[in-house]
């Protein structure tokens, strides 16, 4: 009580509490594929660096880390990507950032340069999917929203970002702030997707 009175007399206000980070369950239940973004919002390079640092914690085959990201933050690149994502263009028009996700061929799924199982480079796609999952979950934890887009002109994106031929382009990901609350989709019953033996 005395401390509060002393702060009031000295003109110091009590320090505001830092908002609590969302729990993992809250991240899971509030993450959605967002198809409408708030206009006029931005995301800083520092925030993007925090986001991509989180993706580095994703597991990968023998820690090969095959995932790469190409980020459109300039207006010029942003607008160019809009022309390369097919039917999603109008949905993500106001997303301030686009991320092109790729993986390097011949890394995951290989041992000493030889394919190690029947999946081969498909394991690179698997590892890239894990990395992307970390990305979209961390994005949600930071207050951002995403849409992973499979409809994209890979050849045009490769040229736009000078992506090497030894990388497979998997997805374009919109990153921004939701303009409206999406509905909760229905999920298949567990007994359709899980079998216990």
C-alpha cells in the first residue's frame, strides 16, 4: 500500500502486466486458414526473424534442415506474387507478407547421397510440411494469421525469387491479420482416422 502511495506521489504509474502468451491448446484451437485480411497492417523484419527462428526447431531427417523461405515484403514483390497465386488473389490481397516455401532435393530421405527408403525426396516434402506447421503455429502465437496456398505458378515464382533448380517449391503462404473471425470447421470422427491395435 505504501509503495503504491509513493508511486502516486512521485508520478510513477505501476508497470502494466505483460499479456500472457497463448497456451499451445489455444494456438491449436484459434489457428485457421484465413481468407480475409485487415488492410493497412504491417509485419516487421524483426517479427519475421522471430517467426523463422521458430521454424528452425522443426525436426528434419538427420537434421538436414532442407526447408528454405523466400519472403515478399516489398510492395513490388508482394504485388508480383498476387499475380502468381491463382484463385486466392482476392482473398489475400491485404495480407502484408507472402512467403514462398521450398525444400532442397537430395537431402532428407538420403544417406551418403543415396536414397535411403522408398520415399526419397518425398521425405523432403514431409520435412518442409513440419517446418511450415511450426511457422503457422508460431504465427498464430504471435497474433498473426496465415493461408497456405497450393495454387501457385511455380515457374513464375522461381523466376521472381531466383529460386535454384535443386529446390522444390511447395507452397505460397499469406501472412497477416484476420479481418473477421472464421468459423470452426467440422472434423472427422477419431475412429475414422485412428486405429488402435
